[in-house]
C-alpha cells in the first residue's frame, strides 16, 4: 500500500496512466469535489496534529530553558560557596609579635 493510500483512506490509491501523470484510481464514483473535500479533511487532521506536536516541542524547550536557568543559579551559588570555603582554608599570617 502506498503512503498516499494511508493518508486518503482504504481504496484510495495513487497510480499513473500511460505517461499522463498521476491519477487517482479505484474511486471513480467520487466526484472531484468529494475527492477535494476528503483531501482537505485529511490535511486539516494533519495540520492539527502538526500544531499539537509543535506546541509540545515548544513547551519542552521552555521547560528546558527554565531548568537551565535554575541550574545556572545553583551553579552560581555553589561557586560562591566554594570561594568562601577556599578563603577560609587560606593560611592566615601570624599575628605581629610584641617587643
């Protein structure tokens, strides 16, 4: 079965005549208007699914951006804490001796 048959439904196949280019076969009882209506309906379904996928991808990217911002903030905090610990570990000069 051709992929077009899956899009347009069972019995709706994509064939070609002798050099005349593509033609729809097996649905000769359907008028051009009916064929067009069916194609438009399938395109609407496809468009709806594509929009849903686009929305899901956009939501996922937004979630990743939020997570990235949160991780950046945590890294800044950890870096600051590390600097504090390193400063505390530095040896202090001995106090000046009194004469």
